[in-house]
C-alpha cells in the first residue's frame, strides 16, 4: 500500500463530507487550531471591521527577522467554503515565508453555513485591501502582491483575481489557485466521482451551501464560480496543479486552457493518480514531493519576475 493509499485510508472517517452533520462536526473541530502557530514564524492576529459591524480575523505571518522589498501574499484556506481556519495551511505559508521573506495575510473568512456567497469573497477582498495598505510595514513591495489558496481557497483566489481586476483598486502580480473549486456545473470529472477525500457528493453539497438558490442556475455569478467568467484577459500570471482522479481535474484544465487563450502566463502540472489535496494529506508520496517542488519553483520564479506597474 503506497503513501497515497495509506493517507486516504487514515482520512476515511473524516472526509469526504456528505452531510450537514459532518460539516458541523468538522467546523467545530477546526476551532481548536485557532491561535496555534509555528515558533519559526512571526504570527499576529489582526481584526478589521466588516460593513455589518462584526470583526474579520486576519492571521499575519512574517519572518522572525524582517526583510525589505519582499512580496506580500494573501493566502486563502480551503474547506469547501464550509469549514476551515487559516492556521490549517501553515505548512504552505511557512514554505512561502522561508523561500522569500514575504508577509502572508490569511483571512478567517465567513463560512457558508453561517453566510453564503458573497460573504467569503467580500472578506477576502477586505483582507487584500488591508495587505495593500499595511504591507509596507512588513517590508512588502507595493508592486508585488500575490494571491493563493487551495481547493475552495483556490476557487476564492480565482474569483478574487477576477473581482480585483474589475474593481481596479489593487493590482495582483501572481496567483496560485491550487486544485481550485471553480464550477458548480457538471463536468466529466466531478460527476459520479468516488475518489478519496473529495467526491461528487461532497462537492455538490458544498456548492449548494455556498450558492443557495443560484446553484446550477444561469444567475450564478462568475465571482462565485469563476469557470462561468466570459473574459479571462488581464488576469495575473498563474500557477496551479491538480490530480488526475479528483473532481476538480476538468474544471482546472479548462481554466488553464482559457487563461492561455487569453494570453496569461501559466505554470501548470497534472499529477497522475493524485486525488484531492494529495500533496498535503500524503506529503511523503513521490507525486506530492514533485507537486511541492513544482509549486515552489513557480513561486520563486514569480518572486524574481512578476511585478505590476504602479499607478502614477
């Protein structure tokens, strides 16, 4: 039994999430991670106000020894829009900080059981504005703001890049929507998919929680399901990867093809035999090591080459 299979067996009691009961249990279980962090990074919790007067928690990560002229990265956690906290992705965040000295802001965005679309997107955009405004205090270059996330966080990354392009208030230099959750509509890979960790039933349930009455209707916004966008021009250079057996394979490959057609620079790999989130759930597997190396190579290339033009 290889490392991928062993990880899938270990997780079978927790994932996929097929019921609202499991969503509630997983959502509650994630709360214990809040505030836990590596001593190898500087970690802060900031709170900013939403329009309704509630507070949005931001987790801010930076090197113990501050550096200058570094990227800023908004990192968005996954969890089907329904569960999760920023701290769950510290493995990713630590790699990015150690590789570049960047400052990372990760929002504890509103989850769909509490507030469906557009609450999560609005929270991510507020966090992006905070990073653009406060990043200089952490040595961030104004012309090098990156956005990334995994799974639903990857979908929110793609949505945020579209939304930010259209708003014109902030410029994003590079995006990393990893195995992103992009399309509520049927595809060949998200229909009757019974792969480990994330399958068709979990996918359908979480899209319904996120979109509500807009699920699989013509009314669904491209800012909710970015596969619906008509125009991908002007989006930032993009890095992603996906496993060949997971539900998001087809929507990811279609997204990449449309980005290329729009003239966007793309770094992309598909990993044969990979199920959803294989890189984090089975980090010792050969393809997981390949995926991590691919991602970090693309990230380091972006640090050296991808910048935005600043307004006069």
